C-alpha cells in the first residue's frame, strides 16, 4: 500500500499522473488513514530536494575562458580570440574599447570568415596602439582601427580605418602595409609616417605624409598616386578627384604630437589650426590681420591662453561669443 | 532569455558572432551545470561535460537545428552527453535486470548516520547522495530534468516498471533521511530520561 501510494504521489508531483491513477490514489487515501501522513511527508521531501544544487561557486569567467581555449585548440584555421573578461561591460568608462567584431568586409574573402579585432578610441584624447608587427597607430577620438588576428602571418599587413589616425609603420619590405578606408580607398605604405583622415560621413578623405612615402589609391579604377614627405592628398568622393598639395603647416598632425607649432605661420592658418585642435570657432573680424605671421613653439596651452598671447602681440580684442566661440577684433600686424 | 532575444542570439551565432556565445553561456551555464551535476554528482565532470556542449554548439553552429528553445536544446545535449559519459566511463549499464527490477528494501541502502549539518543544501545533498548511483540518476532525471518515467525508460533503454521501482525506492529513502532526522538535543533528553 505504502509503495503504491508513494509512486502515485510522485507522479502527481511531476504532473504525469493519469486521471485513473488520481482516482486510485484518492481511493487508497480514503481506505488508509495513515496515508495522509505519508502524503504530507513526501510532499515536504519533494520540495526539499529543490535544494540539491551545485556546491561550488560557478566561476563563469574562468570556465568560459576554458571553453574558448578548447575551441581554439579544436578549430583550425580560424581560431577564436580569447575574449577579455568584462571588456564589453566597461564600454562607457574605458578609454580604449576593445570590441571583438566579426563581419564580412568587401575586401576580405567571404569564405574565410576571418576574425577581426577592432579598437575604437572612445575618449577625448588620442590613443596610441601598437600593432602586432611593431607599427604604432595613434587614433584620434572616435576613430576605429580593425585588423585580422592573422595580421602578422598574412602576406599583406592590412588594416581598416574609420576616422582620423596617424601611422608609424614598421619597415617590412616583404609585407606591404595597407590601410583600407570604408568607402574603398586604399593607402599602400611605401615609407613610414603618415596620417589618414577618413570619416564615413565626410565627402572626402585625406592622407598627409610626414616622412617616407605612400601610394594613395582612391578606388579600384584610379591609378595610384605616390605622395612623399610633406605632401597631402585630398580625395573628393563626390567628384572622384584627388587634389595634391604641400600644406603650409604640419599642425594637422598636432593632435598626435601633443601640441601646436607655428613658424612664421599666417594667422588665417593659425586660426584654422586652433579651431581644429581645440574644437572651437574663432572669428577674425579684421581682414587685414589674416596674413600676419606668427611663431610659437610646440604648445598645449589652453585656448584662452593662446588667444591672449595673440591679443598681446597683435593688439586684438578678445570676446567670447559662445560656449566654444571667440571673436578677435581690431588688431594689426606688427 | 525571452524568445525574441534567443532568436537574435541564435542568428548572431550563425553570423559567427562570438559575443553570442558569451551571452548564451552567461544565460545558461548555471542551469546546465545543475543539470549535469545532478545526474553525475561530480563537479569537475559536470563542468567538463557542459564545457563540451558549448564547444560543440560553437563548432556545429551552422549545422544545428533548434526547433523548440535553446534552453531545451542545450539541456537535452547535456543530459545525453552526461548519460553517455556514465555509460562509457563509469561503465554504468542499465540493463542488469536483477538489480533494478526488484524493489529492494531500504535497509540495504547505506542510510546516512547523523552529523550536525549546517545548511539545507548540505543536508539535501547528503541525502540524495546516499542513494545508490543508478537510483539517484533516475531520481534526478525525474525530479530535475522534467522527464517522465516513460521518457527515462526510453532514454536508458529499460522498462517503465524498473524506473518506477527506482523512483519509489528513492522517495522512501529520502523520506527516511529527511523526515526522521535525529536531533541531537532530542537524544540527549532521551538519555537523561533513561537514567
């Protein structure tokens, strides 16, 4: 009797009891009063067993790491990059956001499904990154660089860039270094140091070579254009035209070098550089002052101080016209 | 994980997005670990088995067909893998007729002798672990893996009657241990009264 009731009760607990069995169970309980106590106790036991749980701390991170290791051991030739613990969750606070992204990019072979590492500079300061081949990249804020995990083993060292970055490329003649831009432009590095500016929303991209030389290929159709030290190429995407110039100052690179330098620089250029570097708007109301020459060593002073030194030299009146806006009026060249 | 979330992560998995694996892992590792451990009783083995399931999930992501839910799919994978492991490594064979078909007395079970237990989890763990191994496995599959007696019988390739005998035995033993838990203070009183 006890055994039969026990089994029926268990089936009731799991929900698999049939109507006939339920009727039988009630019949037993009716005939056998002690059965009620058994039923109650078994109910308690059933509930209690819910506490049968894994007795150790889970340590998810550690064991996920092991899973990745096993995957990487077992799958060749596309290994899984160990995903750094908690990196994604610190996105808001981190200076460098490491995102493991896998996406099919038109330049890469579709069959390969390579795994790309992406690094984005989410901070306001420039960020310096070392590439696996020893090259250095300085990312301007908001810029993203991506490269495959097999960067060092591929014939061409290829990176993908959005935004503004400065490159110092390690010299490896057997492994050309290429920078791809999202809209299809490509920069083949022949020398060493250059800066690339490509914003997806921009109608243009630009390359400025500090030293060495690069070949700039705006798209597959156009022939490559070699740029050497001091040269700048601007590619107008809409018109599909490349304009080469020798810019007056290298201050376009100031953000990377950590400051601005002016050597007999005309004020119109100084203002442009200041605007770019400090993200402010400066208006020069006296047109005559546009060609005044200014010399100042490498500096990272706050914008107010820079403007004050200008005011001192050229007798400007400075007025702050907005949150990040200034007006320089009157004044004259020395 | 809501159904719609699950579909998204499955799609992401198919696009080779490793973040999907991490999300799925975070969501299901705790419960899958319970599933494996409740069957096998060994923490290291349980971890290895669940680990293998996630590795397989990644490796075979383009081949699997998840019809019901990811939870159900993964749980099934864990149970199968665990039972197969028991069969091959612990050489648990389910087909021995004499051992299982008889509804043996509870007296031949090594009923745990009392010791002061701190936590409910520890008490329950000890109680369940005092069951003979096959009995415990059958009990776990019924209690925790929501398998019916019929399903368990099919999975282990033995009769429903055998399963029901094991379940009955488990319930009896557990009741004996958990309900008749001798309290130290009661014994002390007993002794003093006997004086």
